[in-house]
C-alpha cells in the first residue's frame, strides 16, 4: 500500500514537474521571440545608421579628393610659372654672357695691341738706356759693374760709419752707467776690506857666522852637502859670496825645509850625515805643522768650514809660494774676503764667492809637480776632495772671459782688484820693459796710429793717431780694437786702459 502510495506520489510529483517544465519552456520561447524581434529591429536600425555613415564618409572622401586635386593642380601651375621665370632668367643670363664674351674678346684684342705697343716702348727704352749707359761710361770712364761696386762700397762705408757712431754713443752711455754702479759697489767692498799689504820675496839664502862654516857644511869629500841635498831634494850652492849659502829648488816647501834644517845645523854646530838627517826630519815636522796651522788659520779667517784636511794642507803650502813677489796665501785670503763683500753688495751667494776666492789659486801648490794651468789644476784638485761643482767653476774660470755664474765673475773681479792694488806685485826690470814694449807694439800695429806710449807702469796705453786718417768715431773703434788685441795676445796682471788721442791744430800768420 505504502509502496503504491509512494509510486503514485512519485508519479504525481513527476507529472507536476513535467507540466512546470512545459510551462517554463512555453514562456521562455515567447520571451526569446520578443528578443529576436527586438534584435532584428536593432539590427535594422544599426544597418540604416551604417549606411548613413557610409554615405557621409563617401561624400567627405569625395570632397577631400576634390580639394587635393585642386591643390595639386594649383602647385603644378605654380611650378610651371616658376620654371617659366627661371627659363626667362637663364635666357637673359645667356644673353649677358654672350655680350660679356664679345666684350672680353674685344678687350683681349685691344690688350694684344697694347702689349705690342708696350713691348715696342720697352725695346725703345732699353735701346735708350743702353745708349745712355754707354754715354755715361764714356764720360765717367767706369763700367756699370765698377760704378755699382763703387756705390756699394760708399754705402757700406757710410753704414759702418753710422753704426760706429751709434755704437760709440751707446757704449759711452752704458759705460757711464756701468762704471758708476761698479765704482759704487767696488768702493763699498774695498772700504769694508782691511788686510795687510804683503809684498815679500822668497828668501833662498842662509846666513853663516863665518866662511869656515862653508867647509863644515861641505864635509869630507862633500858627504855632508850630498846628504843634505839627497834628504831635502834641493840644490845647495856654496860660492864665493861671503857668509852666504844659497838654496835652490822649484818646490818652495822643500826649499823652506832645507833652509830651516841649515839654520838648525849652523846653530847646533854638529854637522854630520846622521845629525843632518835628524835636523831635516825635525825641520820637516816643523814645516808640516806650520803648513797645517797656516791653512787652518786661513779657513778661520774666512769663516769657511767643511773643507777636506788634505785640501787645507795644500792651502797652507801657499804660505811659502810667491807670485810676482806677492804671497799667494795672503792673496787668496784677500780675494776671498773681497769676493764675499762684492757678492753681498750685489745680492749673490756670499759663501760660494768666499770659498771660490779662497781656493782660486790653490792649484799653484802643485804647478811644480803637475803640468797645466793652475786654474784647471786647482779645479780638479778641489773636485777630488769633495768641493761642489759651482765652487770648482769659480776656481777654473777666474782667468776666463766667460763665466758660468755671477759668483765666478765676482771671484775673477776680486782677483784682478787684488792683483792691481799698488805694491801688490813686483816684476823684474827685464820683464817690465818687455811688457811695456809689447803694449806699444800692439798699438802701433794698427793703421792710422802715429805714436804709442805705455804709461803708469804699464797700466795705460796712450795712442796718438793721425787726424787726417782717423776721425772721432773711428778713434773709438780703434781703442776697442787695440784693447781686444791686448787681451788676446798679451799676458798682464790686472787691467790696462787704452786711450786714443786725436788732435788737430790750425795755424795762421798775421802779417
């Protein structure tokens, strides 16, 4: 029963559900039909709108195409008008070019005619010039080349004269300024310098108490004198001069050792080879101590430090060396002090100038052993013992015309001032007369010189010239040339002044 009821219930439910579905399907189909109808209506509206838009677009495109066509036609017309204008311009230019070509051809033909005329005129002028040159040559009796050379020589002489005059004026002006400045500097330096005038001569003689002492010095068969000469390296000359023995040697230190040893032997009186050797050794020790003290004292006086002891010993050896009667060590000290003062006045390196001046003649301690100029020897010796390059240049260049530094020039100037000081140097009569004669001969060797006189102990040369051959400007050039010749060919201490004198005299008689 229940099963039947359930089945019937199920069937009833299924029938109700089926009828509901059928109703829903019917309703849904009606709704879809309306939608389709609405969609068809909308589609028709859209199609009608699309057709309208299509018609509008076609109309707009046709209008745009028409505008573009009109613009293109207008541009083509403009281009045609421009081409026509250019064509007319080109035609005008072509006509102008043709006219210019015709004008140029006419001008060229006229130029050819003118050129022919000019060439004829040139030929005629050349003929006239040649005729005039021949006439001038006949009148002057000179060829063209000779006349040209004469004109060139005249111009050259005039130019040289003008240059000499200008050089003379400039030299005079600058010399006045330079002399005044140099005079002030040198005067200040010399006023600050206070040294003794040392003008000694080397003493190579030993005084004896009596002539009997000569025999004792010679010894039996000359053994004493031979021993003394062998130990000292000197030559002892015993002649007829009463109570005098002469010591001869190029080395001043050896000569001083021999002199001191002889003095000790004469004082002691015991003269024999053993005693001679002992006295020579003592004298050698004493001289070495004296040399060292002299060199050390020189460095103290100059306030110079740092020199090698061996260099100080060579410096001390200059105590026994003389040049033109002047003690070389005293001269070196004076030059060092003067160079330092000059450097202080001009603002140069004072220490460098002082050391350069002190060592400038140190090469003279070895000139009897090493060949060559003492300046080069001194520079090499100083470099060997650690002296700096600038100081060595001052030593090497103190006799040169060219200098690598201001200090080198100041050392050379101080050396010249010290040597030129009155009484500083002496020379023999023969050397003095020879030097004066060489000065006069050097001046007389120039053309236009009438006479020459060396005055002021050879410090000045006065030259008398022929006034007809030498004018004032040439006199200045002559003085300069003579000074250059004296510098290059002669050897002299200090400086020499060259004075050229031109004198004219006019005389008349009243009757």
